[in-house]
C-alpha cells in the first residue's frame, strides 16, 4: 500500500479535528461551527475560501501553474438527528444529534488532502475543495449548485467519496453506471365514508381499499417493470381510525420508492397513481395522491470512474479496488453528477474493530447509534484525493 508518508505523519492532528467535529454534530444547514472550523483550517494553510454557498457550504480554491483545467473534490459535513450510544471521549455532546454516517471523517480526509496539496503543489491547474452542507435530506448539493457552484468555480470533473462499513479497510469500491438509487416519497389519502363498525354496509371502508392498494403496488415491481431493472416500492406507514367500533372515513398510506433510472421511476409513479385512483373508485371512494421526488440516482460516468480506479490501483493494488455493488440508499452528490462528469466511490471502513473502549454494543454500520468513523482511513483517503488531483492535473 503506497500511502504518502507525510499524510501518515499528520494523521493524528487531522484525526483530532475529526473527533472534535464528531463531538459537536450539526444538522443540515446548521453546520455553522463545522463550516467555521473548515474555513479556519483552509485559511491557515493559505487556501482562499468562499463561504455561504448553499447557506453553510465552504469552497476552498487552490490554484497552481497556468493550466485552465480544474477538478472538484466534495465532502459532506452534516450529522443525523439521532441519539448516540457511544460513551468514548469524542461522543456527541449534543443530545439527539450524531455523526452516524461518517461525514466527520469525509471532512477530515478532504482537509488532510487540502493541507498536503497547499504545501506541495505538485500539479498544474485548480482544485476546488467542496465542503457541502445538508446531505441528509436537505439537498445541500442542489442548493450549492443553485447558488452557482459550477458557474463560479468551473471544473471539468467532480468526485465524491463515502466510507463503507463492511468493506475491508484498505479497499476501495468503484464502478461505472448507477451506484446509488433515487429517493422518493409518496403519501396517499383514501377518502371513504365512516360508519359504525357493526354496520359496514353503511359506509365505504378506506382500510380495505388500502389493503388492496398495497398489494397491487407490488404488481408494478413484478409485472410492469422489466425483470432486469431494479425498483423498490415500500409502504412503510398506514394510519387510520381512532376507535375499534368505528370504520374511519379516511386512511393514509406513506412510503418510499427507489430506482436506479428515471425511466423506471416515471413508470412507477404513473402506475401507482393509476392504481390508487382506480382502486379507490372501484370501491366508491376517492383519493389524494402525492409523490415527491427527492434525490435522483447517483450514476458514475465511465471515463471518470475508470480514471479513478487506475489511481486507486496505484495506491492499494488492483485486487483491492473492487466492484461497487449498487445500493438502494440515496445520495445528493447525484445532482453534481447530473451536471458534471465524475464518480462517487466507497472507501472501506472495516467491521468496527477500530472503535475505542466505550463504544455502543451494536454494530458499526451507517445510521447506527454505535457507529464511529475509522481514523485509519484518513491518510489513505487523503492519499487518494492527492493522487487523483496530481494525476488529473499532471504537470
């Protein structure tokens, strides 16, 4: 493994920053302290900054040489609204907030790379260090783009990276094509006719209609979608009624839809709308159908993904750059990949043995109250960022 020596040397100081961020988690668009810390460090290292993009985003600008070529590197900064179970020294100091997805580590790896590149400057062009707010549901990538990210900071490609529990420490995963799904929510309100539960013939029972609807939705996956395409419809909430002897007058269904392509998503949304409308009508009821598209699918560009795989192989060896198995999780870096060529990779976070005494008893998985980022990844992830820049912007 060819990790840059000076990144190993500086890793403890960067790890201290990571743990400080972990202890002070901030939710989407509230990353004021984190953004200030990032800006402070970049300024300390002589990197000009732009603040306030996407409300709390920070962009570092490092230019070297005369080339007009540029590359963007992105790290998300926000935490999750959940209680941490860990009891070690750097556990969250704010109840109900936790860095359970490793964004503290993503910031740390990019800061380590920024510090190294500012000192050595062995490249010709411009690097944009994009510290993004609000990945966890806020669409921070979209908001930074709305504020002119790619117009103010033109770049030929943009790259992102996420730690991945279960993937061995020292390994990367990256593939071309779809790697994370679109995230979408639906809410259906069935309007029936309430009545006494002992006299159901006097009403229109929305609960029975809901049961029919939930089962019919699954035929979209099994009969309308091509078998080779991926798609998930999950009804996760059904709410109706207030008493055991009353047939309610309405029933509410909510859930999520995930796909790897917009064509499949278009089909699923239309078929769900048709089924909801006509199933309700068949029973003499009506419905209100709401479908909200959140994040689009994350689709890696082939040339940029293959370029990054070659860089990774030069660091950890080709055998440790594995195929990136697509996941139905979602990621707002997808917006950036719709606008610019680039790729989004996983870096192995291991199986949790790195956690210090005082960690929770549960598994070290993402969005889990027992999770902690593996600090051993900081020099490896930073080496990848550095080598990606130096290869992309080769002198």
